[in-house]
C-alpha cells in the first residue's frame, strides 16, 4: 500500500492556503454590518458565511474532486458517506460573535478519513493565529509545536464552557482559576491544545464542522477529547451531530469527565 503521508502534507498545504483566503474574505465583511438571515431554529447566517463557504468549495473541491464535502453552509450531499476522505468545513465558526464584532470566531477546516480527522487547519482571522495538525505529526501554532499543559487538579485549572455550565453550583465550588466562555466551539476546544485552557466543554448538538479540526489539534497536542463514554467522536455519519463532549489535559481528563456527567444530566 502506498504511503499516505505525502498526500496529507499536500492536504495540509491546501487547507492552510484555503483558511488564509477564507479569513481574508471574512475580514472584508467584519464590523461592516453584513446582511443577515436566520436558519430554521434561529441561528444566524450572514452574507460573509455564504461568501466564505462558496470560495472554500471552489478551492477545496476543485483541488480534490474525489473527496466528499460537509459544510455548515452547504446543502448536505449524501454521496460523502461513500468517500474515504471528506472535507469538513465551518466557514465561520462563532457567527454570533462575528456579527457582534468580537474576535472569538474562526475558519475551521479538516480532512476526515474513515471517520477521524487526519489533517486540520483552524484560523482565527481577527488575530491571524493559525493552528494546524496532521495525524501522527503533531499540532502546531505558527510553526511552534503545541503541547497540552500538565495539571493534576481541577482546582486552579482554567475552564472554558458554555454559560449554562459556568453558572452551575458544581462548577463554582471546584475553584477553577478561570471560568470563561468562548463563543466559537472550535476555538474553545482548541484552547486546550494551545495551553490557554486546561478543560473545555461542549454541550450536546454540536456538529462535525464545529469539532473535527479542534479534535485533531487536541489529540496531536497530547490531550484527550471524548464524549461521556470516553470515546473519541466519529465523523462523517449520516447525522453529523454529537452529544456533550470534553477536552482536557490527560491528568485532568477523568475528573473533567466525571464533572461533565453531573453537568450534562
């Protein structure tokens, strides 16, 4: 069997270029009052989301016509289920923050192979921070290898979570050093990889495009990212939706998972 590693290196270069171009497009609309619509369920989508999604589709699908495609802003094409490799894309993760003029939003891109992410690029366009990962080759932030921070107790750790978790008595009583929410779920999870958080939670109903890139970043940085059963997420399913999840440094993972059990009940 031929070595797939060169293909992954080429895919990484493609994702990096696509993320940077997508970020430039998004910045053209940022803080300039783009037109906004609302999807079924009430979540917003802007003309920026659509413009970024269109350009990503042009770049990625043209370069890899044999890959499947799954994007938050594209109609789902079930032919992706028969593809070995699939692009999993969120043109703007954290659209609400983007529309409020805040900085916590991202372009999230991944290649999923046989259900797991193998290449990832996560760009925060407002700051220019680009995180990348290739399965088995580590996670990097602007050329620097990322490693998760080592802590042994939730007390004194830094937590990122949705507000409904942060407000819970169980969380307040632990004594976290910091408790904050990050509107972009991809950035929240990836913050464990870059060492700015020790634990990050996502509530249920996240989708593949919210998670795939950040998932690979965390694992390649030496962390863990799992559901309540301790299982790593599987991607490119017929319904690309996930239950509550936790990312954490290895020494904190069991305690973080136990806390998630209490919060998600």
